[in-house]
């Protein structure tokens, strides 16, 4: 259960950094020029590693993510969507392993204090639905599957808000992280690698006073397919995707 929790924390941190970058850029004094793709383009995630936590050899895109539902979509109007969907097999495995495991309220409060309240100011364990709505309304980040009326979610919410800990855990089907944000494309030059195309999720501030946390390099592979690649040094993570 601790490994699954660590994985959830890492993925949440990655998506949170993307969302927070979009919020930060809305406060820039300058209004930079934005460049977008000429047509809506969807990139399927082919590689997703978190070396600092899980080792470089574990490709989450192959083992834990639903490839048909995990993608990065860049639209011609400058909006973008990022979706990280977990496989039914993973959800079933977690439910099998954690169904009878207990998590005390002290552990829950510690997790909230270290991660949730830091990444999402205003998160309140006594109002789970309100806290999730706060995240979605302010950052564009939604956790699909944790919806009011869903039996698994309602049971989990009641246990968390009661302050008595979690005695029974059952994750809902269709669990996924969904981010709605903006992006921009910028042609850059490196003295080491030459000219390249960057995609900034969260926008682009030409003054460099504010920069997005998530920056992809866009390139064309040997099969003439458009690709996106990003590296997250803080978590030793890599994300690769191919347009389809």
C-alpha cells in the first residue's frame, strides 16, 4: 500500500506542477505572444518513468497507465488537455491488496499536511468534495472517478471526513487525473544542440520572469511522427509521447 501511495503522490506532484504553472503565468505584467499548433493534435504517452522514486527501468506507461486514455492534446486555439488514466488491472490490484488494510487518521493527516495542503492550499480533510472542487476550479485539475454519488467515493469520503481513519479502501473504476490548461510553442536555440521547438504547458512569459514547470521538446522521429519529450529532474522522471 505504501508503494502505491508513493506512486500516487509522485504523479499528483507532476500534474500539480503543470497546473500551478498555468496559474502563476496569469499574473504576469507583460502579455507575450503565443504560438499554437495549426491543428488539434493528440499525443499518446509511450513512456512515463519516475527514476528517483521507482527506478528508470519501470515504464509506467506500459505497466500502470491505460494507453488508450492517457494522452496530451494540444489544440489550435491554445488550450490543452493532459490525461493520466490508470488501468483497470491496477485499480483491481490496489483494491485487492488494500481492501482490508487500515490507515489511521494520524497517517491521513500527515499525508495531507506534507502533500495535499502544500500543493493545494485550502485543502480540508473535513470537506473532501469541497477541496476537490477547489482544485478543479482554481487549477483545472480533476480526479475522474472521485465524483459525488459514486459509491466507492462516497464511502472513502465518509471515512476521511469522520476522522476515524480508513478501514476499507475501494478505488472506483475509471480513475484518472485530468488537467485542462493552456500551452504555447516557442522556437529556441541551444549552443549545445542547436535549434529546437519547445512546448510550454501553462503558457510562455517572454520576459522570463515567470516560467512554466513543464516544458516539452517537440521533434520528428525516424518515422516522421511528431513527438513530445520532457524531463523532470526533481523526480528523475521522463515523459515521451507520439502524435497519432
